[in-house]
């Protein structure tokens, strides 16, 4: 069984905004990790992010701790019970945010991009929707494990990719929930990195790799260095990052 050796997380409103609509959360008891990028504006996106976080934690822990519990939205033999639990928890969060939005005008509705990660034995299941990103650093190699579902995939122009990070999926965004699922077999020494677009959108993958290798023993410094680099290039967004070392 692989265990989490250490972790670092940091969430900040960024250099130009007064409100942070991002959230980062680590639940060591249930081996559940998440970053959330809320959208909708003041007292909308931040509230939506909290609804998503609380819904994910409440639903996931209920299902994952009871293999006989009902899976109300989804079940696949392909995934572990923890993966199925996380997918159902994302559906529950989507239902709760959508219900919150029902009585509101379009410009007052909120939602969020999410990556949730659940560890069981040596399998880390990533479930994502929206414009967050996930990397795996293993033995000197950095691989992109979760691609953002955003306008960035249509642009193909890496020099202006920061202009194309609007999510094309997300909790509360559309009636149907569109999401990605990725299972990673974790080995000792692996590092998993979760980032919101306020960090990754203005960085190259090789810069992320270099920053990890420069600060292998200090996860918080990795995140702060990446934030600072993005900010020097004109970042205007909220910023959140999480690093998990196994």
C-alpha cells in the first residue's frame, strides 16, 4: 500500500483580485484531495466553491466508507469503489449547485471547475471537470495526466493560451455534467501536482518540471515559485496549487 509522505497546498486571490473563488482541500482521514476554481463573481463563485467542496466530502465519505451503499448516479466495474464514489460525489455537487442556481438570473449563477483525487491502496483516481490541470512527476519525467476542458484545447496557440482558459465544462455550468476520469498506479517517489489556471496558464511544462526539481523537499515553495512566475507574466486570476508526494 502506498502512503502519502507529505503534501503542500496554497490558495490565494492573486495579485489583482480582492476575492478568492478558489479552494484547496486535503482530507487525510479519507485520502481525499481536491482543488476547486469557482466562477460567478463576488459572493457567487466563492459560495459555489464551498458548496462543491462540502458536497464532495459529504457524499464521497458516505459512499467510500460503505461499499453496500447506493450509488445514485453512476456505477462502473472499471473503477474501484473509491473512484465510483468520487464520480457520484461530483454528480451530487453538480445537483446541489444546479439547485442553488435554479431561481437565479444567468448573471447571478455560480459553479466551478474541479479536480478530485482519491487514493485507495496504490491507485489514485482523478475525477475532473472544467479548467484545472494535473501532472505526474516520476523519476525525472513530467506527464500531463488531466487536460483542462476549456477553450484552450481549441486554440492550439501556446503563446496566448492564457486567453483561452474559459471552461467548457464544470459543476453547475450546463444541465449535463461532463467529466474526465483517470486512474494512476502510484509508485514510491511519485509527485502529483494539481493546479488552477491562475498558475498553469502562463507557464510551460518544462518550467513546472524545473521548479519541482529545484524544490523537491519543499512543496510549498514549489507552489509559491510557480505562482510568482505566473504573476510576473501578468496573471490576473485566483491561484491554487496542491502537491502530493508519495
